[in-house]
């Protein structure tokens, strides 16, 4: 998030939560908080950040993009 009232921040958050709902939950009933926390962690840390391609960065995963653009 950048500054208060910046409308561009909201669009990024809305896009992420839409993707989360579509790809993770898929209209499945929730089976409990502990299971949900584990599913969220795995989705964000494994699928979303390490394997899922993002159009804004040339359909690379954030992990791959970061490794290619970090100055060593």
C-alpha cells in the first residue's frame, strides 16, 4: 500500500482477492479455521508466489521474476 486514498492500491488488492476466491476456494465449503489457514498459506507461498504466472511481469512467477531482476 502506498498512501491513503490511492485508488490504484485497491485495484491490486481486489484483483488478488478475486484470484484467491476463484483458484483456492472454488465454491468448496470451509472445513475449519486451521484447515483454512493452512490452505491460505500453501496457496500464497507455493502457488501464487512460486509457480503462478502474473501478466504484469511477463507471465513469470514473482519468485522467478525476482531472481532474474535482483542485482547481485
